[in-house]
C-alpha cells in the first residue's frame, strides 16, 4: 500500500541527492509543498510531485522516495 495518494499535498522533508527534474528546471527545497501526480511501486515505492506557482506555472516536477516527503 502506498504511503501517499494521488493528488495528495505533501511537503519536502529532504531533497533527493540527484533530483530528476524532468523537463522543468526548478529544484525543490526542504519545506516546499506540491501534489503527488504519479505513484510508482516497482522497482521500489516512489512519487512524482509537482509544485505549482500562484500563476499556474510549474515550479518543479521531481521524483521522491517516501522518506523524503510528509503529509500536509
């Protein structure tokens, strides 16, 4: 069972050492919030999280392990 659900708001507790930033160049900081937009269970549990600015543009889109996030 995944730790987080699709579209759940999460907070970054630890930045990945080599973040996969997809095509969006922003980098997450500890304390940033975003929404889970993809859940991976194989080969291990992981989440793609997107952070959006107030104008609707994406700040960053990064893959995280479960221990790098917490529920908001």
